[in-house]
């Protein structure tokens, strides 16, 4: 005991500042930063976990400290700083799955998929069920057209992300592209049961149409139109599908809501021309087709189809 006291005295005389720290250790900033992070106070996290403060964090909390700081930088719009912190963190802790997946996710969101993929691969090698890495890989696979591989990753991600409607919607889309329409519809409905979203309603409508259920698809688009009446693209898709279902009167009624606001919309003009042609009103249809055919820059596909239909109508004197 006396030897210990003597040693402390020597330390205090030789390095008073370090001896003071020994007696009064610098407080670990982690708990305060963690509370701020979980409450969404990211500016406080950035302040509390400055480079100097990180050195005071206990070793067993270092990984999470770097994660909280990097994520706080990212959510505060400091992308460069976030990438720098993550890059340093994965070098210091190369086996930390959360850091690998978080760094990969940040790169993925920045559109740097080639750099993100190896990080996701490393994370999944350590933990094949990691939801963040599986979701990142699923989205990359989907973007590259590897739908079957992406399907597997989405399925794994949903094991722990089952309350996320966006993930269910993404899963539904990849199933739709794989032409697994029943499962795709189930996934879309699951997404909508968690949170109603116009774009998911639109996706569901396309799934139903692809499955040969045109009337249900039209009804689903009706719900999407009610949610977002300003979405001209959805309104016109519904009118177009009505012409496919030979619901000519309803198609014209829906189409007129767009023409009232945008009288020169090429697709709206083409739809009205189709309804007029069905009614035998070739002259009136010709006027709409002529206008639509002139929209080569705005809508090249519609303009091309309108021009072909126009040429097939013959002379303007024909009724």
C-alpha cells in the first residue's frame, strides 16, 4: 500500500496533468452521444464525438461511437465527413458487420454501387442474415437486372424489416418483373396494409394487369388517382386501360379531365382520337392525331404511333 502511494506521488510530481486525469478520469462521451443519436439530435452527436472526444470512448464502445458519428454526419448532410469516418472505422474494425453494412449503404445511396458491393459482400460473409447488407445487395441486383438473386436478398431483409412498407414494395416490384404475379400482389398488399402510398397502388395495378385482371387494375388505378389527382400520368394510364377494356365513354370522361388542364397533352389527344375513331368520327380523330404527331420531342413514341394512325386514315375528305 505504501509503495502504491509513493508511486502516485512520483507520477503527480513528474506529470501533474496526467496524474490529475488518473485521479479524475475524463468522462466517456458515449452515453450522452448515444442518447442524442437515438433522439435524432445529430448535431449534438457530431459535437460530442469530435476526433479528440472519440479517444475518450471506452474500447468496447468504439465501434458504435464511430457508427453514430458517421450516421449523424450523413443525416446532417455532411456526406464527405460521413464517408471519411466510415472509411477510417472499417480499417480500425474490419470485422464489424454494422460498420461494413453502414458504409456500404452510404456508398449505395450516393450511387457508388461498385464500391458498395464489396462491403456488402464482406458483411454478408460475416453475417448472412444482416438486413441492411441484404437490402443493399437486393437493390443493386435489381438495378442490374439480376432479379432472382435480388429476390433472395429481399426475402432475407424482410425477416427483420417486415414493418417497412418500402421494402415490401421493392420486393413486390422485383417479383412482378419475375412474373410471379400472385406473390407480387401479396407483397404489394402487405406494403399497403402498413402504409398507403400512391406509387404502391400503381405498382399493384400493373401487377393485376399483367396477371390478366384488367378491371381490377383499373379500379386500383382509380384509388391511386383519388389519392393523387395531380398525377396526370396515372389519370392517363387509367383512361388508356379503359380503352383496352372497351370502356369508351368512361375513358373519354377521364381523359377530358386532363385535356381541360393540358389541351395539348399528346397522350390525352391520342386517347381521345382512339375514342372518336371507335365512334366512327374520323375527321375529329384526325385533328387530334395530327396534333399528337407533332410532339416528337415531348413524346416521341406517342408521336410516332399517332403519325402511323394518321397515315392509315386516308384523305382528310373521308368521314
